[in-house]
C-alpha cells in the first residue's frame, strides 16, 4: 500500500458520503490533518468543487485559512462557470438557428441537471453531439460566431478515426463537436440513434439543448470513464448522481443496448468501480454481470496494479493500452486497437525526432 494513496482514499470516502450522508462527511472532515494534500487530490480527481460546496453546506468546522481558501475557490469556479455558460449559450443559439439538433454531453448542462450547485462541476471545454449529416452545417454555424476548426491532417485524422473535431476561439472554451457517440475500445458507437432518442431540455438561461435519454446517458458516461481508465473520480460521481436522479431507469434497455453496441465489458467494470469506490448500489443483474473471461480479469488486474504502486510514464502508457485492449468486446477488435495505437505512437515519435525525414501528418 503506497503512502501517497492515502489522500485518494480519504477523498473517495468523502465523495461516497456526498450528498446523502452529511453526518459521515462531517466526521471524516474532523479527522483530516492535511487539507492541502486533500485539496490537491480533489483537484487531480476533478471533485475539489464538490468538496468545497459540501464543506460550506454541511457547516464543517474548518481552520480559518482553509475556510478563506474554500470561499475563494468557489467564487473562482462560479466566475468560470458563467464564462462557460455564455459560450455554450452562444453556440446553442447559433446551432439552433442553423436547424441543427444538438445534444449537450457532460459539461455545464449535466451540472445544471444533476448538481445542487452547477458551478462546482468543473468543465474546461464544451462537448456537443450532432448526427454526421449535420456535421458540416454545425461547423459552419460555429464558424459564424468566430470558432475555427483545426485544419489539415489533424482534422482529417479525427474525422476518420475519432468521434469529434475541435473548434477554437480566442478567450473562449474549446468546443468538441462530436459526430459519433464514441469511437474506441474496438467499437464505434454511432450518434444517430442517441440523437434521435434525446430529450428536449431548456437551460435555466433560456437556450434549448437536447440531452441523452437516461439509458443512453448511462451507457455514454460509463464507456467514457472506462476508456479513461477511471482516472477522474468526478466522472464516477456524475454517474452516481445520474443513477440517484433516475430511479426508474430501464435496466433491460441498458443491457440490450450494451450488448448490441459491444460495450458490456466497460459497462460492467464501471459498475464494479461505482460499487467499490463510491458505494453505489448498482443492481446486480445476470445480463449486466461482470464478465469472468481472461480479458476482464486482465483489465481489473491492471487497474489494481497502477492504483497501488508508482508507474513510469512509459509503463503508464503501456498499461493504459493493455487495459483498453482488454475491454474490447472480442479478440479481433482488441488486436486492431493495439496495432493502430502502437503504430500511431511509433509514427509520432519518429516525427518528433526526425521531422525532416518523415511526413508531418505522422505527428497526429
């Protein structure tokens, strides 16, 4: 057991208690001896804002310096959230005017729907999903308000292999315009059906967005956090709040869509992480039971290994690739995924060290 994992375990215990067990939260806070280490861990895990908000709402007894720090950080986050929402509103108005049905993924809309204080859910960019046939029209709408897409090989590569393209504007948050729900782990999840099943949502400020159906949002968030090796506790907390807000979720639909999309392995492992790390009572169903195959055991072992002992940057990269390959639905997609990723790494390194000898597009 590594000593520097102690703050992580404390943060997980605190987030387990939020929002329904304030007494446990206060007891845990009373035992904290190093607030700096705790907040650093919270920042790294994306949940610092959740901790700040709960510290205020639960009226915990805090050292004066810690209280001032918490109050200041909450002000900063609310200012950033206002900036983020202004950019989102402008984008939604432009896309709506262009007749593009746009689904808001994660970000401030999810914060507004699930969090008591939306500003505590930190987002650094905006994720919007459109159907592929609307991609060019959506891009033109964003360009009409000053956003610009990356050009050249970068955009071509992302259109071919990924699920989104990036749009930038000075002094504004980046927009990731998704045209697939997900691409990775050996599968491509088209966005068309997700968009067609989305529900209309009007933000508190007025603009209209669409949000995924509860079953689709559970699938999307679960696969997303698994594909990032559960490195951000905030994304598990999102799922905790989503399940809390949707007691009537149709689990048969979730299981059926997971099977048809080939994402049962990442979904089941995400549920295991929710139970183990945040104490979430995810129903244990036969059609959603974690696979006991060798690849699922490998994935779980890699997670445990990287969580309990230091890993070099190269080792972390290789462990991440092995983990993601282990979550691929079948051996053939897993082999294709590994081949693509390893060739891509080799090309990028070659372009970095021998820029005059290899094509520039190898840097992507």
